[in-house]
C-alpha cells in the first residue's frame, strides 16, 4: 500500500508543472502503469481522489493506461505480450529476453486550464 | 479560459531514483557493498544478519540500517553482536525510501566493507524503491510456502539473489525447495540462490563468500 506515497510524488510534479505554465487548474492527469510497476491502478485512483482535495488538481480526472508486459527474445527475436511473469520465450524456450515495456510508472500527460 | 494539454513523460518515482543513484555513487566510491534485504515479516532477516556477523571475520567490517515501523528491537539485536546499527522508524510506512537512507548517510563510517539495509518486512511495497543498493536480496522462509515467488513477482524479478531461510524446517513442511527455486528462476533466470538455516548454520558460509566476491568485483570496477 505505497500508492499514497506515489500519489504524493505525482502531486509534486503536477504542482511544479502547473506553476511553470501558470495554470489555474489541472483538469486531466494521464498515467501509464506497467504490469510490473509494483502498484495497483485501483489503489492509485483511490489515493488520487483522497489527495486531490484542496489542491490545484481538485477537479482533475485521472486516466490510467495499464501497460502489459512485453518481451523480446534475444535468440529468435519474437516479441510476446505476457500475461504471466514467466521469463521464458514461448516460441523457442530461451531465457535470454529483453523487457520492452511493463515496468513503467509514468506521468504521461496533463491537461491544464490557463 | 484556455485548455492546454502538455506531454510530461516523467517517472513518478523519479525523485527516489535520483536520490538512490547519488547514494549508490557515494557508497561504491568508498568501496562499500550495499545489500538491501527484502522479505515478509518474520522470514528471518535479523537472524540471518546475526549469523552473517559471526561468519564475517575481521578485517571485514559491516554495518546495518534497520527499517521498522516501530521499536529499536532489531537494531539492539545487531548492536549486541558488536555491529554498528542505525534505526529508521517509518512511523507506519510500509517501505523504506532512498531519502530516509540519505538521512542516515552522514553517520556511516567510510571504512565499512558491507552495509546491509534491512527493509520493512513486506514483500510488496519495498520492491518499488531503489535505496542505492548494489545487491538486492529477497528472503523466502519455508513456512511461507514454496508458491510465493509468482505471487510477488516484483520482489523476485528485481532481486539479484534469493535466500531460502529456515531450511531446517523442510522435513516438517510441504515445502519443495526445488519447486520454489524453479518458480523464482522462471521469473528471474539470473537469480543467485542460497539455501540456509540460521538455526543449524547451513548455507551461511556460501552466502558470505558470495558477498565477499561481490565486494571484490565492486572494488575492481571502481578502483
């Protein structure tokens, strides 16, 4: 349950960006959350709703894009979207894999009222 | 009123990552190997550190940062072994963050060889926070069950080493060491696996040797 702590970091970035752009309000926040990011999107939403009160993002909508884990085999070069976290190539059985996506925890975009 | 969309692409844990990199840089420059220990509560992190402190003979020096929600009990156990220990009390938080380690940093003597960080007992949240360690070790105690690696993928995929603890209890439990090892290696083929019993003292020497060779590698890299 470290999502509240992560949301506190998010608000530091939101407030800094809003100040830079001299925005009056933040109206939309879009996050990219990887399957292996270690956070639960639903808990992020709850934490965001608790935290946003009396901030510049009080009326903001939170949009979370869940990013699945995607790997590329370094032997057969096939790319696979994984539903589990078994790091073995489904095509050739190799364990030499490169992670292409799925660990990210990013603030992608925000919409401001200026 | 104008609405404007801006592209940010900033990592939410970016500030933690930045502090952790600074800590890692300073510690490795001093030739200190830092090891972050992760596990569920009661998996045996403190007891393992007590056994390590008995095996790690002079001239090697170790120190321990203890992360707990409340009490200095773990730090006192380490100090009783003649090892310097610094307690971080999170006051309720379920994990350590790099900035908490940063506050302890000025107290850490430069002549240490090993700095262990005993994280708050929790297999979930600590996995997301880089503390500036060189090695991350995850402990799995046999009473927890051999099915844990895939239930807590983040902890096992980000670790460098898996330490199975309380192996002396295997005859009493439905715990299959090979199964848990295989599960963990499916998640992370590069894991170094150690099977230990702090009670019987088995596997501790192999683990200490692994830390010693990791220390040598680190010092060669930064010499």
